C-alpha cells in the first residue's frame, strides 16, 4: 500500500491528462452501450469509437446520431463533449472549489499544465474565470441561436437543437443532429456567425481569451496572444478567399448560391477545418484543391490550451518564421519586437515531426486494413488527428480494426504529441558538450 501511495504521488501532469481522457472514454463507452442509450443495438467497438470521438471533441461517427441514439444517449454524448473540451480534471478541481476544499499544489500544477498558464500563482482564480467564461459564452450563444431555431423547429426541438449545437460548436466537436450536417443552413449568416464565432473563440485558446479580456490595450497582450489573434485573422481571410475562388463555379457546392451566400459559406468552410468539423457543403463534392487546403487546415488546428487540436497555429507560424529567417540570413527569428527562444523552435519542430509520424503510421496501417481509395483514408486520418470530424464519407464503412486505429489517432491528437512524447521518453539534461562537425543537408 505504501508503494502504491508513493507511486501515486509521482504521476506527472501529462500522464494525468492522458489518464483523465482515457477514464472519460471508458465511462462514456459503457454508458453508450446501455440498452436505453440507443434506438438500435450497436457494438462495443461502435460505442468506444463514439465515446472517443466525443471525448476528444472530434465529431467522426460510424452511425447517424439522431437516428441511432436516444435522448439519453445524446445527453451522454453532450456531457462527453463538454468534459472533453474543458478537461475532466478541470471540472474535478472546480468541484473542490465549489465544496470549499483546498486545492493542493499538485492540482495547481495540473491546471497550469492543462491550460498553458505561466505561473502557479493565481491558477485557481484563472480556472474560475475560464469555467465562468465557458458557461456565459455558451449561454449567450444558446439564447441567440434559439431566437432563430425556435420559430423554425418549435420550442422543444428548437431549444434542444440549440443547446446541443452550441456545446458541440464551442468545444470544436462537430457533432450534429441534422441528417446533412449544417448543409441546409449554407449561406445563412445568423447560424454561420453564431456557430463559427463559438468554435473560433473555443479554438483560439483560453489563455488568449483571458489575456484579451484582462488587458486594456493591444500593446499589453503577450506575444502568444498577438500571434494567435493576428495569425487567426490572416489565415481565415486567406483561406476564405482561396475556397471562394476554387469553389466559385462548382455547382455541387456553392456554384448555385448568390455571391453573398458564396462568401458566407466559403468563410464557414475555411474556419471549420481548424477542428470544428461542421460542414455546409458535401466534402466529397469539393474540388481536390479545396480538399488539399482543408487537409492543411486540419493539420494546423487551433490554439494551445484550447478545445482544438492539430499541431497548433503557433507551431505552424514558428516553423514558417524560422524557415523564412534562415533564407533571409537571420540567426534568431523574431516577431513583434520579440526574439523566439531556441527551445520554442525545437519544440515546434518536434511537434510537427511527431504529428507527421503518427499520421504516417496510422495511414500506413489503414491502407493495409481498409480496401478504400488513398485520399479518403488520408483525409480521415488527418481529420482524426486534428480532432476535426470532417470526412469524405468512409467512417461508417471502416472495419472494426480501422475503427480502433482511428480511435487511437483521435486520442493521441487530443492529448497532443508532446504529452505522448513525455509519456514515452524520459528526458534528461546533458552535462557535457561535444565538439562541432559538419553534416550536408538539403
């Protein structure tokens, strides 16, 4: 017993994050397998896949949610999404706060690790502010969406659809209750603004949101906040323009819409792949150039310590900046009058390399287990890793082995490549230094 207690004390925050997600997935699997959770029987693998997809806020599903799950099953799904988006341990700490219990140093370190908070001091207050912000934002969006959906679907369905899609959107889950995702609302500015606003805010990162709220001036923003805000605005604008141009004359997607509706739909399709997973056009009908751009956006993902996954926008920008700095002969990359630490550059390279490796291995395995075209398998794999939920329509056709592979990819994508790295490898600082030598590259 003493040995077990001793080991328990030394569970690292990365391991605790992984275990909390795994625990939530297992509980969700059992709940979804209950007879009254589904209208038709589902297999244990189907239940595991759905629970994993919800907890990792992905949105991929092997069956139609509304026609397969009962109201109980959909509520379970919604709870998994909310817990997966913010984090089980964050809710556990919040319960301790509500009960008036003392939050120990281990829990404070965990909060710091989960939300990329810079200091131990003020972590409890920071968690309170995050949870308050989450529920206020979801509450406002729920009211706003209900104003448009209650007259269309009635009080019961209108309110239910609103709360489900608001939680799904804010947590970047991408689960939906309509047969054709959000395609019936293509070009609808009200729905687009509310839902896209939710997954952009949720995916930008809680640290960034708190920084923007607390700081009176843009000059006071941290470098991370500036990179995320400006990077998000530029990337969204550029990809909206590219998708508008590439899909403008595609009659299967936005070709038959008015110009303004084309712009709105292109905007939605440009921000959704950065891990929201909703779509207003059939993904399989999009041009291959649009699908390639979507793959890149899914790989990039959202912000650190957010409801989004992927390699993260800041990682992508650091790698891009480092590459440009090399070609310009700049030894130390910098932006906004701040120099980027070498440690951050190495970390960004490691994240991109490990992420690419996970995608490659999973895709390699899927090409052996699934008799499907390469592009849909690649799209499914990147979507799973980025916890996006977009698909070219092959999810329901995956074999049980294929479902397990995608489950693992979703799990690894949600906990993050660095968490995986710290779980598998014990790092140590070298106390010595070798002499330099030359290696030919490029």
